[in-house]
């Protein structure tokens, strides 16, 4: 006798992806800023969302250093 199939998406060991509409230019600036801050887009976005949702212990991610406009 076989077990009935479970409903829903199969376990992948990863968190599911979610879609977000954002301009290409902003997404690229976000990627560049995350890299300069020594992190990834995913880490920065997760930290921002946790902070915004007021999750206990959540802290804003570090922002990249300000570049001198004269350069």
C-alpha cells in the first residue's frame, strides 16, 4: 500500500522565492550597495523586512560608505 501524496510544494531545503516589482536601475543600485557593504541583496532585504515587520531583535543592515561626489 502506498502513502497518499502530500499537498503543496515539495520540500527543497530552501526558502521559497517571492516576486517584487522594482525598476532595473534601483535593483542595480541595491546590488551595488549591498556589495560595497560586504553583504548580499538577499541578506540586506531580509534584514530590512525583519526590521520593518518589527521582528524581535531585528536590526537594520549596514549601509555602504558614502562616496565622495568629487571623485
